[in-house]
């Protein structure tokens, strides 16, 4: 079974860049037929999809964040990363990484990291 | 974006009750709909995908139905460990969207 673990700073200043990594164990991120995604959840609120990256490197982003978001793969370290530029207090949330199989198209996010709280504050 | 609504927003029920949660999509999403359970401080857990397929490891008391714009998640006999918040999610088209959640509490 794959395991996903987020890492990165828990505090970011407004206007700076949020950078997180998701380390994957128990499977290779470039083995094929998986999307690797980021989903966030502001305190007390619902889940918001940020974006996915396919094992091939193709990316899909939420238009609400697209201009500020980059998701990338690092196959040498078996991890994928998230960058969000120009953050504001509205970006304060628990950030989860997750895996989504793409064998039939119907599968959804089946393995998740525990999440990391990122607070945007000066 | 495809907006999802859930009803009810909050549900109070007893152990052993049959519980039904509804998710409605503003536009048709085919069967590209999933259901998750989330407990406080934990990551969401996938219960149902493809509208009605039970995720491996999810208890058989959970079932899903529907297609197009209206979907239901049913818990046949509520157990103590089922008190949580439930979210629906569509992936028929980007951006992937989640519903606002339904909190199931102890009566």
C-alpha cells in the first residue's frame, strides 16, 4: 500500500511563496496510470481541489488558483511538490496530497497524506 | 465549474439508523462521482467511486446510487464509528469539485 507524507513550513508570510512536498513510499510515482494531487481545506470549511499531475508530467490546475500554482514531479526522490505564489491569509489551510488511479476514469482519490497545516501570517 | 450541493447539511441519528445523504450537481456528471468520510483532524477516506462502486476496505453498509445530477449515499445501519462528515466529489470535468459536506452527529 502506498503511503503519502506532506512536508514543508507551517508558517508563511503574506505575499511569499508556499512550498510543500509529498513523499511517496510503497510505489513509484512514475509507474503509470496515476494522478498525484493536492487538495486543501481551510479551517472549518470544505475541501478544495488545487490540481493534479499525471505520471507523465501533464498538469491540471483549478482555475481559481491557476496563475499562482505549480505542481511538479521529482522522480529521483519519488515525490511531487506544490508551489503557491503570492499567498494571503485566504490560503491558510490544511494541505493534503493524494493519489488518484486512472485505469477506468471512475477511480477517485484513494490514498491521502495526513495533511499539513499551513498558516499565512506576518 | 460544476457546483455540488448536499442535503442535509447536518444530520442527527442514532446507532442502527438507516441514513441517506443526497448530492446534487448543477450539471450532469455521469457516474463520475465519489463519496468520502472525514473525521476531525484526519484525511478524507474514499468510500464510493463511480457513483456506486464500494472502495476496497470500505464497510458494506455503505452504498451509493444515482447518475447525472442526483446521487445518494446510504448507510444501512449506522455504527458508532460512522459519526463524521461526508463529502461528495465530481470528476466528470475539471476543475474537480467537492460538495460542502454533511455532518452526521449522535442523536
